[in-house]
C-alpha cells in the first residue's frame, strides 16, 4: 500500500453536540495515528476556561478583532454560538499544511498533516460549500435522554446551559437526518465500537486516496 500523502488528502471535519464524547474519540484518533493529523486551531471571542492556552486550544480574541477578520475575508468558516463567535481562519488551515498546526496534546504537529476541524454545525454548513471540499463526520449520542444524563453527570454546566446544549443537539440530530444524509454519522453508544467505526471510515478513504 502506498504511503498516505497528507497534502493530497481532503480535510476532515468533526462535529457533534457537547457531551457526545467527541473529544475522547478525536484523542484516540490522534493517538492511533500520531504523525497524520493536525488541528486547525479556531478563533473565538469567548473567555478562556481553566487550563486553556491561547494559540493551543483556541486563538482567543475580541469581538471587534473577530468582526474585522470577517470583513477582511480571513475565515474559511465562522459562526455565532452561545453569544460568542467561533471561526476557522485561512491562516490556521495553512499552518497545518505547513507543519505548524497543533496535535491533540497542544504540541506543534511538525511536518505536513491532514487538517482536522472540530466545529459547530453552522460552520459545517459553510465548509461544505467551501473550496476545501472536506469529508464530514457527525458524532451523535444514542438519544437526547442519554446526552442529558451525560451533561448533568459532568456537573460543569448551569441548567440554562444544559437546556441550550440539548436544544442545539436536537437541531444537529435533525440536520443529520435531512441535509447530512451523505455525511458519515457515528453514534457513540459504546466508545470502543464508535472509535472502530470512526477510524475505519477515516482510514478507508485515506488509503483509497493513496
């Protein structure tokens, strides 16, 4: 089998409601293939959470600076969610291709990598129409009730935040049933089984491109 050429591979977009285990699945993917993927570090106007570093987890910026980037056409996609802006800049995508993106642990992903996005549904809709022509994978919970149990079990969100996340999850699940029919959907009802499904889809398409 020919080696995979990251520069010839399509970017991969992962999206899904908070609480579906998306971060855990992506960590497993990056760990399984340590030299293959690099994150596009998003910009956001929200405040950093405990332990988050600027330029590693996000590029933290102000609303004025973000809106100037929008007007200057600096983003591949951007959306407003929960009162804050989020966006993937063209420079962040290029950084992955140039070997200056980020790995799952925040270290620099040296060497050319396949660009991975972790973004909201509205951003997915924009990237679908973009020049990047990405492959798209939605991570879904088994059902909304299970998702609610997971969110409450984390103990990190207010009741208002939980209700907003559940409403967003319902929108995303409905989107997958309609406009997302041609995209990959991984239902995380069992972590090992979900990762096997996700990894198989990622690598099958990559090896077919090699």
